[in-house]
């Protein structure tokens, strides 16, 4: 859930920085405008980690995941 949240925030910030309409941003991200609206309103349950990773790449963001052993 944390990874999804961080990705969603980064994508939302990027889209906001574009200063374009949701219709234009949706086209750039290759999603429908209602789907983009869900993202912009923070409806995290509507997005899988895979979907957000794909949107981040389309937004020009690099995504890197790091896995570490938990402290004992």
C-alpha cells in the first residue's frame, strides 16, 4: 500500500506540473479522463501497483524498488 501511495503522489504532482487539462493529461498517460480523475482524487483502491508503475513510466518518472531484510 505504501508503494502505491508514493507512486500515486508522484504521478499526481507530475500531472499538476504539466498545467494542462485532465483530458490532455489523460491522453498523454494513455488513460481515460475518468481514470485520470480517480488518480487525481487519490482513489488508491482503484489502482494496482502495476498500473501505477505503468502510469509513472508514461509520465516520465523512473521507478525503482528496493527490498531489504527486516531488522531482527
